[in-house]
C-alpha cells in the first residue's frame, strides 16, 4: 500500500470517527433533553416582537403600543389557557397567583418613563440583563430621577413576557431597542442636556456597544457617561457552542433540546427557564463588541468615548471578570474611567467550606503594572477592624489609598454575585432584609428565603434561593453614581479614597407611583399606554 492510499484510508477513518462521535453526542443531547420536565405554554407560545428594522423606524409610543399588545397576547394565549395543574400559586402566569404581575400596582416587566419634579437636567437610559426585566434597574432609575434626570427604562425584545420570547429574538433587535430608548431620552431631555447609559449584564454589553457605535455613526447621540453593572463583556466558552446543543430540536420529538433549562416560573420579574438561543445571542453580541473594541483601539478612535464606571463582583459565575479587565479596560483611553471590584468576604463564618482559591481571586485579577484607569477594591481583611474598606489605585500609579467604608459584610455572605449588585438589601423581591409588612409587595421575598429541609421537597433548585441577590454595599454604589451626576459633595460619605468619613448613606428616591406621599416626590408619566 503506497503512501497516498494509506493517507486516504487514515482520512476515511478520521471522518468515520467524527461522524460517529457527532451522532453519539446528538443522541446523548436528545436523550438528556427528553428526560427533563415537559414544556408548558410559556415555553411554546412565542410573542411576535418588532424586528430591528421596525424598531429603528418606530417612536416610543409605537413601541409601547406594540408592547401592550404582546402582554395582551400572553394573557389570552397563556394565562387564560392554563391547564388545572398549572393553576398554582407559584406560577407567575396564573392570574390567581400572588406573584401574577398583572395584579401589581406597577408591572415592572414593562418599559417605563420616570420624570423629575421639575425641568430635567438630563436623561438616563437603563438597559436590563438577559432573562431579566426593567425591574432590575429601577432603584438606580429612581436615584437619577431624584437628581433631576428623566429615566427611560426599556423592556428589551423577548423579555418580560414569556421565556419562549427569547427563543426567536436576536441581539440586533436589542441594539435597535437601545437606539430607540436613546432617541426617546433625547426627546425627553431636550437638546444640549447629557444622556447617560446604565447597563446591567447583557444590558452592559448593549450600552458599551451603543457608545462605540456612536463614535462611528454621526447620527447617534453621544452618551456623556456609561455606568456598567456586571457587564457581559465576555461569556463562558460554552456559549460559543450553545447553538449545537439545540440541533436535536430540528426534529419535532426533541423540541426540548432547544432549552438549556426548563424550570418553574416563580419569579414575577425574571425568567427562570432559559432557551439555547438566549446564550447564542449573548455570545454573538459579546463577540461583535470585543471585535469592535479591539479594532477601534488599534485605529486610535476611542479618545472621544464617554467615561466608564463599572461595578463588578470578583466572583461571577455568569460573566467573565477577566474579560472586563483585559478586553474592555485594557483598551480604554485615559479619560476618567474606573473599575470597582467587590472582593469576597474574608471573614465569612463558613470555616473550611470556603474554597481557598476564592480568597485568591482578586490577586489573580489585578494588573501587575500601573494602568490608565482608577481601580477601586471594596472588601475586608482577615484580621484587624471588621468593617469593609475601600482601596484605590489611581491611574498611572501602584500606590493604594485606603479608607473605611463604614459598612460590614453580613457574616453568612461569602461573596457578592452577578445578580446582586443593582439591588439594595431592602429590595422587596431580592433583598435579604425586605420590609416586614406581612404582605410582600410582589407576592414573595425571594432574597430573604433561607430554606432548610430534605432534598426533593421543593419545586425549585436550592441554587435558585442560595445565590445572594442583593448588595450590602448598594448605598456606596448609589453614592458613586451621585458623583457622576451631581456635585462630588453629595457622595462625601463614601469617598473613592483617602480619609475616613461617616457611614451615613445618601437618601434613596422613593419607589414611585404607590401612595400620595410618593407621588408628590416624582412626576411620573401618567399616560395609560406607558404605565399600565
């Protein structure tokens, strides 16, 4: 047998092995998917969102009218058609459930406009995360409104309705919705006033992408500042191949393979189930963002980029903290950018259960040389005073300036999480210390749950109630945002570095639209098409 024949035989063997491997993986994925829970109406009914092209041609009222029609469709096609087994208190789509969003005084799944009491001094656009809703950034929106800004919180396509909405959506439509929200922010604020972008998780990627696009497209409004919270600059490598996991769903009997998670929907403002397409679109967005960042950095076109302030947990299971440092901040110009990292609790009362690697996470992330942005670290020490300190490294230096924050890590909290940063401890849904009213405003206080018992008794995974969902340092976050939108004196209690200051937190804006006193604080858009 000559060399050419042996080579051809080897190629055939490799091809056969690859085919067998692909078929085996296909069959395994189909088998695993079929073993999972059955699909429900909220997994199979797909509301028809506006396309990216339609959103680019629409104004705010057109978008809201279509959004209202989507929620009407969900009520008719899902809530009104639920089988008896799904009419249970823990189902957000059951109209008799205490967590049914349609019964709340305000359904934060929907887009909203919040106005200050007087003439606005600017506008802010708030972009929520993947599987999330406008609820997630409402506290920050209210802070902006209290400081005189109009707040535009948009529901991104595929969100707020049913999880199946994410099965037929693309990131281009999320970007179109971002552009629409900025157009409305400009209309509300008027000419010449600043526009800020606040993005959480996937919304952080959208905010950053819009800012980059505004450098290349003169028709786009140039934002004055970016606030990023757990931004999705990079995701796990699995997301790159998520689309392959859905291949068995091409065959109708294996439609469940198009879902990475089929979970009861017990959260009124966030999906628990997750379709493969959601992961795929996030990866496509982050890939486009990283490529644009690198290209504009090479071409030295980032000098006019708005300053970026980012809040990020050192431990993050959802997005890559390393990507934020190496792919984003390493490319940013020296124009007042800052990265705030929340370290682990080095005094957590969990003894040997703490992974030693967690304590080294911050050290592994820190740059070895000076950088051109301010690096702020919030955390405590294993010994010494118990309170949390703030350590700041100014641009171009390696020296750390230390100040006391005046707050403490709760003893049983070993770290923050991806989902915790934009919520205060007293958030009615996610806070670990919600108001004790005896009747939760949103039907349940998920963040305060600390269940104990035997496995198999709960209809939800322990992971869903174990992960911390509120931020003990939220007053610091608000104060730092105040530094961006008002005079520095407003945030003097929580300095970025230097001398010790008082622990008194700045007053938070009230939750709008619920009682007479709160209505006096904020002049909220009363159009029934805008606030249901």
